[in-house]
C-alpha cells in the first residue's frame, strides 16, 4: 500500500518501471533470454502430469505407427496395379523366368532387370481382390491413426489446461506473498500483462508445440526405420536433410530469440502505459496533454510493431527454408529412385512409398523448425512469469507466533529505525507510546514519514532496527493476519469492488449481521445517502465506485473499518474527500467508537485534529514536537509554523 500522494517520497530498492500518468516511459531494457534453463523449467511445470503425458506418448506412438505403415501398403497396391498391367502384356502360359530369359536373349537387358524385381503372372491382369484387401487395410489404418491422434489431442489439452491452472494459482499465491515494496517498483499494467498475456501465451505455446513436437519426432523415427527397410541408399540421401535442417533452424532461431523477448517486453510496457493513461484520463484532459499521450503511445506502439514484425519475419523464414531443402531431397530421391527401378533394384511401388516417406520425413522436420518461433515466444513469456515467481517474498511469520493476552490497543515504538534505501535514512531511533483510547494525530510536511509510520505498524514494511509492540507483544512475533485483524485502516485513496453497498461495507467482516452493518452505516452517516439511491443497500457499485460521489465512497470505506471493530484505527487523510459538514459528523461518530481503542489520524488540515489527545509533529522521520493543540501553539515551534501557514493567509 503506497503512501498518499502528499506524503513520503519513497526510494525503492530498484528503479521503478513507471511513475505517474506522464512518467516512466524510459524503462530499463530486458535482459537477454536464457532459453535453455527457462525452457527446462517450463517443461518441469508438467511434472505432476507425467502419468497423463505417458498416455499421450503411447497414443502418439500408436497413431504414428499406423500413419507410417500406410505408405508401405499403398506401395504394395501400386506394385499390384503395375504388375497386373505389365502381366497383361506378356504372353499367357509363359512363366516370369521364361519371359525374362527371352528379353535377355534378345538384348533387352535393362527391361529384363526391371521385370526381375516384380512379381508377374503373364497373361493375367490386375488382381483386384488383393488390391481391394490392401486398400481396405490402408483405410482402416488411417482411420485408426486419426482416432488415436484425436484422443492424444484430447488428453494433451487437459494436461496443458491443468498445468496453466496450477501456474495461475502459483501466481495468485505469489502475489499475496510479495512485500509492498515490490508493487512500488512494478507498473500495474506490466504486472497485469505477465499475469494475463504471458500466461495465455504459455498456454497456447504448450498446447500447439507439445503435440506437434511429440508427433513430429515419432514420425521422423518411424519414417527413418521404414526408409532403411526399403532402400538404405535412398535413406542416406534423405538423412542429409537432418544436419541441414538443424543448422538452418539454429541460425535463424538465434536471430529471432532476442526479438521475441523484446516483443513481450514491449507488450507489457504498452499495457502499462495504456493502464496509467486511462487511470489518469481526467488529468490528461485537464492539462491538455492528449497529443503528448498519443505521441508516446504511437512511439511505444511502433516499437512493439517493429519487435513483433522482426520476430515473426525472422522466425517465419524457417518454414520456407525447410520446404526448399525438402524439395531438393525430393528431386534427388525421384532421380535415384527411377534409376533403381530401371536397374531392377527396387519396384515402382517401393519408390512411390519412399517418396511419400521423404515427404513425411521433411514435413515434421519443417514443423519442428516452425515450432521454434512458437517455443521461443512461449519461453520468453515463461521467463517473465518466472521472474515474478522468483521475486523476493516478505519474511515468514514467526513460528510459533505470539498473540496479546488482552486487546486494548496500546502501541509502543522503541528506538525504531527504517529506510527505503540504505543510503537514505528516513526514520531513526523513534520512540512513541500511544495509550488505549487515545487519538494520536500525526502532522508534518510532505516526506516527513507520516504514512511510513503507520505502514510500519501494519508490517507492510519490516523495521531496520528497534521494535513495535501491541499490548506488550512485539508485532514481528505475531502473524500478519492476526496483527492486521486487530487494526483498521482507511486511506485517502478509496477502494471499492464491484458489488452491492452492503457487500462493500461488510468486506472487512464477512460474518457481520444485517443489524451490525446498519449500525456501522448509521454511525458513519452512510445510511443518510444510501436511502436516496434507487436500490438502497442493494445498489450495485462498479469496480471504480463511479455511481457514488468521492465523499460517499470515503464514507463507505470508513464504515467498513468501523464494522471491523479494530483495537487500533488508522485514518490516513481519511476525511479529505468529505465535505466540512459531513466531516464534523464523522468526527462525532469516531468519538463514540474510540472507547478502549487507539486511533492514529494523519491529516494536513489542522482543523480536523484540534481535539486529538496527542499531536505528533514529524520532520525528516523524527518527532520534533508532541503535545495537545493548545500546548503546541504556545510552544511556538514547528506546529505553530504549520498552523500559521494554513490560517494566517485567510485571516489577512
């Protein structure tokens, strides 16, 4: 939870990626993608699905086996047709040996060599019964191959979706474990891009690449086996494509690798810019900065276009290169295969089958090459997600944790020191005692450390030195949930979620009864404006609370904190959006709720904290004055200077 805009100027541990509505465009360049370890880790996310992946592999083996056998059977069908046609032209009653001997005797040695590799029955035509059987088995094999391929895709889809589901769960859990400082250094749009765009890209990459990679590799292995059985010579020619393919793919992939990293980095940056521009849309209009915003958007959009075009163009060269290599091999096989048939070393159907296998061989190699761009894009997104998952987490809660025996709200700071950056101290050796039932007001100039003080109470940040105790227990020995359950906090920046007014009030105490909700609403004067709404407490708010005014939203957040009944109540400029009359009413309501509770009020309008039991004046992380309103005015020090700066001009 970041400080209010008029308070502490934080110095994060590393440079932030973005600033306000017009800042943060000069973002640091992303480091080069470490493809190997990131890809290995991405595959490692599939480990819980290893049994189902084994099933995917079995289904793929069966499907590919049936597909690979098909061309061999079709080759046999071609042999039956060609042998039948040739047999029909030979004299009936003669044997194949007699026909071949006659051809050699007449000097037709080449023709005799070709016929010697065939199975002939002179005088007979095509054996349609045998041909029908072959075609039946081919059809059956291809149908079975399709069925098993469909089953493989079905199981793999379930595997990938469950994996991405777990990944999203890890991201959600990780975000809840991250310290507040992380969100001070990462733009919200950039974080959303990692959680949405990058995860979706990982899902698509796994879905498309895993199936094709497994099928392609198995097809290559099966086809190599069948080609070696048909003709070792032609198999050697076909295998020449393997090193050519690998060299070509690696050369192109190296060039496109960095472009894919840049593509997704620019996507996150553009999302961040759009998000912050829309969030500050009114500010953009007020200061007339539409042209500048549009220009910055156009610049970043051009950068994304250039990176995306370059990545897709370079990686898109893989498929045409693979196709060209495959065509060269196809020509070589056709020429050498024709010579093999003419010499009687092979039958025509075998060459036809081999040509089909050469296509089946080069096609998966080309697919593997084309998968390179998809894999690189997916791994680039995975690396960005892993960077989020590897971010330093907040320190673990103490185990076993302590808890106060009694709840009163006595808060003590003992020699507390804290800084956002080691080289820029902020709070040093601060001591403070807030007794139960006291209202402690904290005032001071911007950057004095007021909001930082309450952030330390809530353990949004950990202390550098010293300790803070709540009812005698060091808060660092308590669980964060226990500590924050005893505190209520209302910020200057209101937050409402999409839901009814009743749900928004009960957010901090889901088990609250209807009577308790109404009591909190009446105490904070929410009830007064709710009845003017068409649906009363059932009025549904949008996620920005756009259908109620800023002051009414502030009252809702105050009612939410009151309903939780915390032992310590923190109001960080909580009445800044409330009109003066309503502020007076809220102050009266707060008095009724302060019994046995400690209240911390951060305010710049000194008129709102006149009645505080204790006023702390902070400068540069130190308490320079403390006392009541009257005492501090008589002291004629820092508080008096602040008071005069607000009221002297009005008096004059």
